[in-house]
C-alpha cells in the first residue's frame, strides 16, 4: 500500500466510474502544484480508509492534513486547492446551504453510471502519472 507523502492531498474516487476517471484525468492536468495523489475506492487503501472513517463509496473523498472530507465538501476543497478560476467555485459553494450542495452532489453521484457509464477496470495511469497513484 502506498504511503501518502507529507503535504499532499489524497483523492479517493470510484475506479469503475467513467465520469470519475475522466475527472481524475482532468484534475491531474489542472494540478499544477502536484498536490493531489489518487487511489480508487476499490483499492486496498481505498477500502481501508472507507472502513476506518465509516464512509460509503458513493462519493469522492479527500484526505488532507489528517482530516477527511467527502462528497460536496471534498469537491469544494479540491476546487479551492486548484486555485485560479476554480477558487470561485469554492467561494460560491461556501455561500450555498450545505443541504443544497449535498442534494446536487448526490444527484450527480447517484446517476454517475447513467451519465457516463462504467468501466471494467480502474484507470490505468500514463507512465508519467504513476507517482500520483498510491494503490
């Protein structure tokens, strides 16, 4: 199992979800500070962290500085960390009620397979991305 490097954020994602895999690829391209590391929810690390923090596998999870964020709150923190124009998503999201954010997030998460489908295998990272995937 890979170790989370200090001062990095770990994103757990649904490895068989095509939407989630595309999002990971997009995040890698936008992560100019090389901050994020990734692991599929289906990996041993992903399963361990889900169990350890009593989370379901229905949304994205961000582990950052020893704290765990999931679903809409994880997405907002990721946007904040990306900075630039994405920071505006964070600022707007922080002004909205959590119930509304969670509703919107669940709406997408519950329909993610219908939106983009499933993949048979987890994302196979390009060779230069290998350091970004922990498990």
